[in-house]
C-alpha cells in the first residue's frame, strides 16, 4: 500500500480499489462507493462515509469492524465483544424485483421500500439510495 500511495502522489494519478477491506479504504481513499447486490447504495468522502453514513448497509458494514460498533456490546461466552453481523442473506441476483435490494436485511424497512425503484439522492456531495436514510427515520 505504501508503494501505491507513493506512486499516486508522485504521478498525480487516481487509483480504483475494489475491496471488502474497510481498513484499506480508510487508508487509501478520498472518496468511496459502497455497492450492494450490484448497485451503488452510497457514495461519499471517506470522512462522511465513516462518520455520517446514510445507507443501512453501509452502517452494517461499519458496525462489523472490530472496535467500531458504538452501540450495545454483546458479550460472548469468552467475554469478548462480538461483531455486529448484518442479518439475513444476499438476494438472488437473477431474481431481483423493484424496490430496495437490501429490504430483507434492513432494520429501517417500510412497505414503501418495495414499491418502486429507488433513485440515488444527493445531499452535500453525499449520495445514497434509501428512502429512510440514517437521520430521517
């Protein structure tokens, strides 16, 4: 990663990373797009994404980082904090209907989330695909 950062600065180039490693994202990126089931669900500066996430999937990803979850700590048998997992399964990509692709796994879901395709909303250069984003419920 040091080599990539060095080349990026030296050559004034952009780097496109495709990863599930949010630690790499935090270290390397200025902006980030989060995808779920083949669709961008959130795009923002790295600071906004990590400190003001809007989409429930992004929030779930951040809560699965050890030491990030700020809610109730759930203790396991060994008395260590457990990671907060996103419930449910990824949808079948061959059978996706209208509405939110994250609906079945979302704790904010409402009936209106299933009725139509959900467009990307943009607020202060922070884009998200959700009818009930963080802070609007």
